[in-house]
C-alpha cells in the first residue's frame, strides 16, 4: 500500500490515489474530504511540474489496532529547487474489505505547523496599526531605565523611568489620513512610550502589573518632543491585565 501510494504520489496518478482514500483523511493536520485531497494534489502538480519522490531505506510498520496500521519512512523529494528528505508517516484503516488511507503527514510539516501556531499565540497583535483612537495592543507592561544625554534641560545627565508597553513582535504604524505631516510611517515598532493618567498609574501599581501581559487601548501618535522616548507613543485610555 505504501509503495502504491508513493508511486501514485510521485507520478500524479490521481485515479489510483482517489481509490486509496477514505471518505475523510487527516491530511497534514487538516481533516479533509477525498475530493479536497485530490484537488489539492492537482494544484500542487500544477505549481510543481518538476516533482518526484522515492522512499529511502526501510518502511517501519506499527499496528495501532486490529483495523489500523501506521507506516513510517523517509521520503526523498526532488523539485526544481533541489532534493530534501521528509520523515513521513501514513495510517491505513480496513474499511469493509479494503484498506484505505486515513492519515498522511511528515514531521517537517508538523514542525512548521506547530511553529506557526506558537507564533500566532506569541504574536497576538496585527501587523499594521493606524495613528488615532481605539487602537488595541497586547504586550508586556514595564518601566524602562533611560539615561538622558541629549534631552530636556531638566533631564540631561539624569536617569528617567518612563512607562512602556513592550510588544512580542514588531508592528507597522501608518497615518490614517493622507498627507499627515505629524504622523509618519514607522516600521519595526516593538515598544511604545505610554502616556498614562494618575488613575491608570494607580491601577497598574495596585495590581503589581510590572512585567505582566496587558491589553491596552488608546491613541497612537508619533514622537514630537524630546520628552518622548519612542518613535510611536500611546495615550492610554483603557487597560486590562491579562495575567
């Protein structure tokens, strides 16, 4: 069954593949129909006219149950970009009198999917924000120690401790209207100097929010004076402590 699948997958023999499939297949961590699987394979071959795969070494078979077997092997894939090995696995199930493919994946794809899931969890913010009201960002609240060398006269030579929101991934901030002379495009923004009123400061202090993940909503604006300690600042209107 594995050799048959490999030959059909390498040659784009969709009729053979279709006959091997169960009605639904766990296809690289997605539950898909037989029709979806075949359509996806056809799209793949359209995009990759130069393609071939062979099984390297032994095929390891593991019995999962009386009706299911798992096959593990190394799949060597060749495309116009070169050759790469993929530790792969298939699961076959006996349905009626026939063995059908119910799962297909490889450890390289699995790792990439997990990485994307982790990045999504760690990067809860959008990639682009606009200057203006009602912008919500999630990050870590803390103070930042800054020694002032070239700032306001009353701050030069002193260490200041402004409030900051530190982001887990960079964002881009752009003007919400054309020809905005005050707010210019900033990319790679990972920290925001915070403008907080006394009530919000007391709220953060009373909840010992330093170093905690928070969700802040407010107005984003561009640095305009020497008192501003980041390219983009937030005039905070609302805070939710998340942990």
